[in-house]
């Protein structure tokens, strides 16, 4: 069997040519995401029972290895079923980004009949930029609001101190006047 390692989502996956169709060795994908192979093995065999196959390949140590493989065209659907919270923390944002891109591609295809990856990536970048700008404005506004609350609290405390001092001073003046009147 012919195979090659292909870069996919910042990792390498093994793609195997079987009768002219590319298949993905799923254990490398599952392990690379930090997921439990035994549960995904069962899920893959159940969900993709008509297309998942076991392929025997020769490993680097010249020994035959049996690998559960999924047609590459089905990998994207499987990836959409992955819960990002169960993925290794260093892969989480990659999976979320990938799933969002898949959502956008499907939406564009079903609404326009054409899915253009470059256009979608540009739209995603623009949305990300707008979100960052919005967060920055919100952060700036939030900081200004907190600063205003702090200043207000400090001013109120100073006013209260002055009023107390004024009341204390008035009280002293009245006491002094009573003492003078008593003399």
C-alpha cells in the first residue's frame, strides 16, 4: 500500500492510497487530538460502517500493521462530531476554528451553491478583526466605567469627610460659644 504523511490542522496524518481513493489512518488522528482511541474505534465502526476499512500496511520496522481507515472525504464529517472540550487543550482552538470554517463552508454552499474557501477565510478574518476591535472597545469602556466608579466612590468619601469635619467644626464653635456665654 502506498501512503504518505500529510499536513492537516497543524499536525501530520497518514493518508493511504487504496484502489485510487485516499484513506486516513484514524488512530493517528485520534491520538494526535488527545482522544481515547478505544471509544472512537467503536464509534467509527458504528457510524461509518459502510465506508470504514482495515488496511494492512508495512510499518517502519518492516512489520505488517492493521489500521482502521476512513475515506478522506468522510474525515470532515467525523471532525464535526468531535467535542472540542474533550480534545487536548493545545488542539482545542484548532478544532473550534476548523468546525466554524466547516459551518461557514456548508452555509455558503447551501445559500449560494458555491463554496469558496478563500472568500470564507477572508470573511472569517474580517469577523475576527471586528470581534477583537469590539472587545478592545468594550475593554476600554469597561476600564473607563470602573475608573469612574472608583473616582465617584473617592469623591463621595471626601465629601463625607468634609461634611463630618464641618459638623465637627460647627459643633466645636457652638460649644465654644456656649462656654463664652456661660462665662
